[in-house]
C-alpha cells in the first residue's frame, strides 16, 4: 500500500513509522510511506500556509491553495489514492473502517493544524476522519493511528495470518478474553487452572465466557 502524508511536521513520523511492525511492512514491500511537507507549497517568501478566518474569530485556518497543490502532487504519484482528512469533526475511526481501507492500493492523509481549514478543501477529500471526541493540536497523531491500524490488517503484515481476524473488535463488538503467560504463579496471582488443563473444549468455553462485550 502506498501512503502519502501531507503534513507541516514530517519529522514527527519516523519514530512511529520506522520501528516495529511498520518498519517490517516497509522492508517487506507491503508499505511504501512518504511525506509531503505542506510548507513546500506555502505562499510567498515566508511560505505561508494559514490565514485569519473571514467573518472574524480566533485562530488561523489552513488556506486552500497549499492543500490543493499538495494533494495534486500526491495524486500525480498515485491517481487512484483515496484522500483522508484528519479532523475532530470527521466520522469516528473504527476497526471496521480500518478493515475497509486495508484493501486500498493507496491513501493520501492530510494532517490538519491550527484552528482548522478552509471549507473548500473538502472538494478534494473522500473521507473525514476523527480518532475520538477530543481535540488534538494537529492531525499527525491521528494519521499515525490510522496508518498503524490499517497497515497491520494488510495480509502478511502480522506474523500469524489469523491474528488480525481473531482479535478485539474484528466483529465490531467483542473484546478479547484475558491472556496469561509464564509464570503460573506470580506473587500469589495464579493463572486460571482451566488454561493449564490441556482440555481444549474447556479452554475454548472459558475464553468465550470471559470475553467482554464493548459498550458500543
Ligand atoms: N485533529 C485534531 N483532533 C483530532 C481528532 N480527534 N481526530 C482527528 N484529527 C484531529
């Protein structure tokens, strides 16, 4: 999957994207991630990307021109790519949406900043995404959340082919059962004996009985 991130802070990404599973996905050719610095599309000698809102009000807004030009550059690299805008007023990010996007060939993620963006940029956006009902200082952390949760669902990225299907939320509402590893007794806290019994039917039943349903 080709992922292009439009951001004013490309240097925020490598710590997350160039480690662990995301690094492995890149090395295996399952993820091709690149960054488009919105500042490069800024206007005038100061490379301005933001301006005050018409009608007054606090804060600054991302101007349309730098965003349109950055998206055009990204689209020239990947014509079919879906354009996602990170914004607290987007539709709520869910496992099901991650699953749907994991079969896309390419994604372009726009990271918002400041108080928001000029509404006209929505004409080049396919999907607005919020990672939760709280406001962050920018769309970079949401973009990392989106990339991580999508890329790990690309077949072959996780070690066990089945682990992404079996886990929490993959059916939209069930959480996983509790897990235990060694030691059997840690300072008096014991592993449930059924898990040591070797009886697979009993273990399966225990796991089912101890799976918690999510509130949504
Ligand atoms: N930008 C700021 N807050 C955000 C959120 N909760 N989700 C997505 N983008 C954001």
